[in-house]
C-alpha cells in the first residue's frame, strides 16, 4: 500500500478547493456582468434583515472573497464592499441573510461536536488498521459518516441559496436569479466533494499508520 496516496489525495482536494473558489467568482462576474442594481449589497442585506425581523449587523471583510454568517456575534460578513451593486455581491448578501433566517445547525452551535466527530473517525480508522480490520470496511464506514455530515452542510447551503434566489427574483428578475442559484449549488456541491475527499485522505492515512503500528 502506497502511504503517499492519502497525502496526494489531500493535496489535490485542497488545490481543487482553492481554484474552484476563484473560478466560481470569475465565472459569476462574467455571466452576470449585465445585471444592474440601484442598491449596494450592504443595504440589500439590511433590507432583508429588517424584513425578517432580525438584529444582525452587516460588515465587509477585505481579506475574504466569501461571505459568512456569525450567529454568535449577530454579524453578516460580506466579501464584497458594502456599496458594491454587482449581482454576485447581492446574491452573497441574500445568501448569508438566508443562513441567519434559518438559524445555526447543531454543529454550528456547538463546533466542538465537529471536532469530536472528526477525531472519533480518525482514531477509529487508526485502531481499525492496528487491529487488522479490512481497509474497505474501515474506509467505507468513514465515508458514510463524512458523507452524511457534508450532505447536511450542502443541504443547509442549498436552503440559503434558494432563499437568496427568491429575494433576488423580486429585485433583479427571475431568470438571472435561477441561474445564479444553479451555479451556486453546483459550486457548493464541488466544495462538499472536495471536503469529503480531504476527510477521507485523513482517515486513510490514519488507517495506514495503524496498520504499520506507528
């Protein structure tokens, strides 16, 4: 068994994850460059927050291309300047507000659960390797656990994207909103596969180490 294979899988997953984000941003800018708006993404987010009866603040993070919803601090963090009125910026704003409206998942509310889940699977693979359990059995169970975890993440992302599409359809038209939602779902699905691949590489490496008695 080639012990370098898990490392190569992890590196490929990380590289694909990195370039997928850049390609997604450039693709969206090209596809939706003609969509115009009279409101910036910051103001658009505030409007949606007000409609939902929430009390989140909206800020811009210059160091990131992606947005995020900080449930604990009640923040909608955008990767675009708040005055940006391009279509992708408006979608990002609506998407993050969608997360705020839906609320945090169990794993988002308690990040320690994610850490414990990962450690349990990795350690389980290590001991499975040391005890002589078949590789396909150990990695098969790991794949199911990681698959369920990241499928739940993807479902949450799709819900936020559909929320954003509904709001953008009213603001900028139904056709571009549908296209944006479809592109985002494809992108998030690719990210989920990259994350599963990265997690499986760690489980695979742990199994190899356990099998070799390290």
